[in-house]
């Protein structure tokens, strides 16, 4: 069932030509090739904690022995931290305790000392108001957990949406050898004779239910079967997009991004990741040797070619910022113009992640983009991305399209500018109705999500299919936390008329599993006085994606009049983490990181007294 001919995905077997040597070997790469220096045990970072003969290190060793470990367990061995985002309230990570054990097995096989460290778990479904509020908190925790402990290398175990960028941002800042193990997507769901995709089919059938076309029994059946197994959403939502980006960046083993969470290969991937982490510790293969302007470009190429989540744009900018790389939103648009969408995966296409894996996965897709990739970028496997994908093969041309028959000739997302979004905004064209990509209509404005929720189904709402629904107070500060409200609901009276898409604009994000003609991430957001704050119901807005333009047809004089009457909203948090978030989070076009965390870490090590 799971394409055993895909040697590069068959963890535990020698995979010729696909970077598979590391699966069974140790230190297989020459130092010259990956620019790393093979260390001796005294050069390991953890040796500062365990090797010297002094009072403090006596305490470290004696307390490790308190836990039942002997000198043979940890002396002269790399300590590999397994940062695990498992939690009972993270619905997508229920298998990660077992995967952590499998990583440990791999670390022990390669002569390392594995230690599991639980870190904050950002479960998309149950965490409110939005996990995005806490992405930076997990990133800070990751950085500090790595810095303050005797860690020579880290395996970052995550998958549900924000856990991926958060773990990577922290590891990039800490700059300790790190490798990412994606949780993997869940299996495809079936209902009657339909294949159900996470998120996307929930929105679709919810619209039908609101239109009166789906009975209680059917709705209940969908609820019972749409979460098929452990793992992340199996559409090309944010989790799968970020896993693909991690692989394209060079931060995972080859083929890791698409491996379904519950197949045996995933367990073998976990062990292989643990083995490789030990080698990375000896080699000192830190993120600063992997993350570069070129590898970031590879990540953007992957995001466009898979028709990936718009959320990835914010996360890529934030990850690049941690590596000291200033990125403009416009880079996404430049890449978008060169890169077709080849991944025929929902919500922009037809298939699901399990199909993508069986069709060859990300590596196979990237072989069709050799001319726009930077193949010389180093990866955690110690070889280049080009070497890593060289032997990959597309098994199904309908799932991974050819350049001659793409899902879309250009990338899946576009960046728009105009007087409504001076710092830019985002639209996922591959998931929008093409007829609406050039559209002019009157705004129907909601001040906040609570007002929208109360009024959207009012039969007297002055809205037609040509209207443009506008939501403000939904950005990083306005909501706060930049929630995924951007796929604004279609008014019930239009649903009853058969309308299933219309132009919607907000300063919110939208779930990667969502779809529709939704203009997102409007920057600056309304809360800080961005133009969205001044739009009124009835104002004409013109969307022209071909020209990359979003224009608000209101005179400068009238805009000045409205601005004079605008008052800055009161701060929504006065204490704790929310207060820090409000003081330091950047706007969407800068990645929503904390301003004091941008740029490279100075590499300071803790004093050991
Ligand atoms: Fe966890 Fe979608 S809810 S990946």
C-alpha cells in the first residue's frame, strides 16, 4: 500500500542515491563535504557539564547517577535532547510519546545519550483563542531549553501547525545541531463514498448544513469519521505545508514531510532521525550551516508548488528573521511568478497527503523544479538538497503534476498591495474562485468577529453576491493573536441562493485547510490604524489579482476626515504573557515574531559555576 519501491522513503533500508546511507551508517559524510568538523568528546558542548573534575560537575554526574545512569551512559557521548510537543490536549500528537521512544532507540543505536524534554504543546483544535498567540512562547522556550541544558543535538518533535515554526525558530536562534521530526498527516477519512479531508470538508459540509442540505444524522456521521487516525490534518493545511517547508529548508530527513503518522515507516523514520542527530552532534552541523537566503528560497518554492497554506508566509519570514535574513513579502510574489502549482492536493487540488506520499512525496515534486531550486543547499542529512532528491521518482502524474499540466501555471499565493494594504496582504489564488480574482463591489464591514457572528445571517443585512465582506480587529494585536478567522462565513441568505464563494477581506489569517476568495493578513492591521480601520459599509473596493492590487475607492479628503475621527483602541491585555505579546509582536508582513528575538543569537553559552 505504501509504495515500497520508493527507496528513499523506506526507512531502515539502504537507499542508494537518495541520501539513505545515514540510515544505517555513522559519520558517513566526509567533514570536507558538509563543512563540519568531526569533534572529539572533549569538544562536545555537554562536556562542560560532565567532564571537568570540580564540585559543580560532580553534582551533575552524581545526579544523573541518581536517575540510574552510569558513566557509560553519558560520558564522552553526545547528549541528544528530544523536544516533544506531545500533550493529552493536542489531538494531532497522540502518537508522539511512542515516537519519542523510537527516537531514543535510534540515539542509543548510534552511541548517543537520549533525554526527552517536554515543551509547550500547541494543539490547534483545543487551544484558544488561537495557537498563533503562543507560537513565539514555544519558540522562546525551545531556544532557552536548548541553551540552558547540556545538549549537543536536538530532535524537534512536532507537527500541528505552529509547533513546526516555533520549534524551528527556537532551534535557529539557539544554533545547536537540530533535526525536525514531523508528526505526519493522519490517514484519509471516508464517509459514504466520499473521501473526506480535514478542515476543507468541514467547511464545505458546514455550509451545506447552514443551507439546510445536511441532516443531523449525516452531520454526526461526518463528525465521527473525519479524524481517521493519529496525525495532523491530511489536507495541505498549515501542518503539512510547514512539514514540506521544513524538508525543503533541509531540516528533516528526506521524505519525512509526507510520511503518514501511523505507518511503520514513520516509526523507522523516528529511529533514523535519532541516529542522525548523534552524527550531527559529532559534526557540529548547526542550523547556521543550513538556513540561508537560498534555503529560504527553496522553502518558498516548495510552499508555492504544493499550493501551501498562507500561514507559511508569516512563519517563513519569522524563521528567516531568526537567521538574520530580512525578507520582504514581495519575495513570495517573485517566486510565485516562476513556480507552478504541481501538488494536486486539497484544498487547492483534489487529493490528500496519503496520496501525495504514495505519489512520491515532496522530493519527487521538487525534481520537477530543478531549474528554480538551489540544489547546493546543505541539509541535516549532511548532503545537499540536490543530492537528496536526485533519485526520487514521481509515481502518479495526476497527484504530482508535470510542468506541462500544472494545477496552476503560477504559484498558489499572491501578494497584493494598494491603499487598503500599504504593507501588503495575501491571497491564496489556488483555493479561490477564478471568476472573483478581478472583482469590484461595495464593502459590508464588521468591526469585530463577535459583531460578524451576530449579524452575518441577519436577513436584513445589506449584502449581495457582489458585496465584499470586510472584518477588522482580527490581526496580531486587534484580536489579539492573529486568529484564523479569515475565511469569513457566507451570509445564510446568499447560501440559500446557492452562493458558495465571495470576496472577503480581513487582517486575520485563515486555516491552511480553508478556501475561498479571502484576502488575508492586511498590513498594517486595523488595530494600529491601518486603512482597514477606516472602511465603511458601502465603500467600493477593487480586487485585481492580475495587477496584484487591492484598491479602496475613497477620496484622500474623505480618508483624512475619517482618520481625524479615529481613536486608537484600548490595549486588550494589562499583564502577563499577553501584555508582553502586545508590546513586542511585529505586524504580519514582518512575521509576527517578537521584535527582540529577530536576528541571530550571539551564541552566548551559560556560565557553569
Ligand atoms: Fe493539528 Fe490541523 S489541527 S494539524
